[in-house]
């Protein structure tokens, strides 16, 4: 193998096995896909040590992908519960899982996750630094961060969120902006605190090229984290967010020069009328790199329902150019999500992603909708259930109040519009009083 990364192979005109799999999944020409990977407009996160991976492409012209966040915390350190969330995510066909564990020796869970998951695995090394190194934040040295990044790369992590854009210039811009919610990125806030306490530049920015060498060695995609993403609709599109985005655009080109694949992360909270413009600005400033957004959440007053506020924003974002949606659960802002929360978050994100793919004209995106509509027209319940995003819930709702006539549902009964029209078109009479 005379290449290190998918991007390097693409630049050399090589179509990798991963590219062939993605091309088949996406119904795209292999050479076209290779060209877009070489340009950085599509990323195929595929660590050479992730043996169970089913490769996926993220970027221009491809289906919108979704990511599930999970992982243990100090208040909920049960690996078993988190693995059940993994199993559910795989069942629903999510394309990526981020392990955001921040308590204890997290590699036990992460290694098992990588071993069994066909989905891409992402991490935020900054989260793991304190537990892995067993040091207080102020005592961590720049060289220590290298150890964590390399450990995750060796284990098989496919993409890592690295908050390299929050340098001293961006921090000064943030301080001047007088935000309502300040910094809401966990990794970003830790780096901000480290920089302020030590007086040093962000090590991920200062030694960026050195971190890229580690990522290149294992073909880890860098997901450039937006430490200054807005945590409220009041703070969206402010100078802090945009100044960091400019830095991320520069870092994108530097990564591509090293043949390291890139995704760029985007806003968390944003009013609907700002979303489309933000997608355009990101694509322009970051040279068409795949865009990965958390939500965006379009209002701040729906705790317990933030999977809905996120799905609204995610659908708008993806329809206007975002390529990758991070799910949000009903537990957002409240607690660690349980299994039910994870399911609700996955389904909401899948709805948003699929709706956006229809709007973007992604090849074959409408096909399953047309199949569902045809089955509805024929009132074939079993076929309808098979096309549903959540087959079990659809079936349970139908069966909870069963209709007298199986060719209807309990809402309309024999007045079902489909049934009425089908009978007339078949030359039959429609009768309600005399029909038994």
C-alpha cells in the first residue's frame, strides 16, 4: 500500500476498497468519488485499525449522515448501559458513534466499542486527558495531549474532535463579544481554562502540524471542533463564532496539505432565519469541507423536547449544505440520556437527515417514500411497517386500537379515503349502512 490516508490515495488516482464500498452505497461513480475525496469535499473516516468498520462517506452529493453521542460520566459510570445504547444505534443504522466518556479509564469501553461497531467511531481527546493522565488541568503539559491523541489513534478511532481554532486571537474576540452563554463547548471550555491558567497558546493550534502527523499515520479524520459555537440563539453568528470559523478554514487547508481528511464542526443554537446563511459562509470559508453540526437548536426554551428543536434546525441546515448531523436527545441540557432518550434522538435526527436529502435531490432519496406511499394506497400494513424509520413504534400504534376492517385504521374506519377511492376505481360501490 503506497498511501497513508484516503486523501493521499485519492490524490494519487487510487480507488481504495473503502471508496468502492462508499460509491456502491451512495450510487455514485467511483472516479467522481475519488476526485471529491482528493479535493477534501468528501471525507471517508476509516482508521486503519478499525477492523469492523463499514465505511461511510460524508460530504458533497452524499446522503446526510447522523452521529450518536454516548459514554460514561462520573454520575453514570455504567458501561453496560452505554453498550445497550450502542446496540440500539447500530440497530437503527446510524453512521457514527462518538464516545464522549469523561470518567476513569475510558479505554476499556472504547476498545470494545471499536471492536464491535460497524459505525465510525469518534472521540474528543480533550475530554479524556484528565482521566487518562490523572492530572489536574493546570498540570497537563502540551506533550501530554499528544499521548492521548496517539492512544486513541492506535485503538482505532476514526475521527477526533480537535479544538484547534480557539487560539489567543479567537479568545480575545470572544472576550470582547460579551456573550450571554459564554463558552458551552466542554472541550473548548477546558482548553480556554488551560490557556488562561497557564498563559500558553492552545497546544492543538501551536503544535498543529505535529498532531496532524499522528492522525496521518493511522488515517484519522480531524473534526475541527468549534469551541466558540453559540450556546444560545442570542450568541449565534457573533464575532466569536465567525472569528474561530476563519481560523478553522486556515487549519482545513493545512490538514489537506498533509493528506489528513477534515470535517468542520458548526453551530449548536441558532434562529432559523440565520441557518442557511451560516451554511453558505462555512462552506466558503472552509473550502467546501464537510460540515458537521450539533442541531442547530432553533429555540432555547424546550428542555425535554430538544430532539425536536434540533431536528427542525438540522433539517434546515442539511438542506442548505450541512453534511453530518449530531443527534440531540430529549435529555439535552438536563441529564445523561437513557436508552429511551437515545432512541428518540436517533429517530428525530434520521427524519431531519432524510427530509434534507429529499430537498437536496440526493439520488434515490425519494425511493423509499414512494414505496411507502404505494403501500399506503394499497393499505398494506405489513409493507408500510417495513419502510418506517421506527417499525416497532408504527406497529405498536396500529395494533393498540385495532380496526374492525384490516384494510382501514381506527381513525377513519370504513370512511378511509384510500379504501373509498380504491373501490370506486375498481368499479365497486361504496356503502356504509348496508355493508356488513
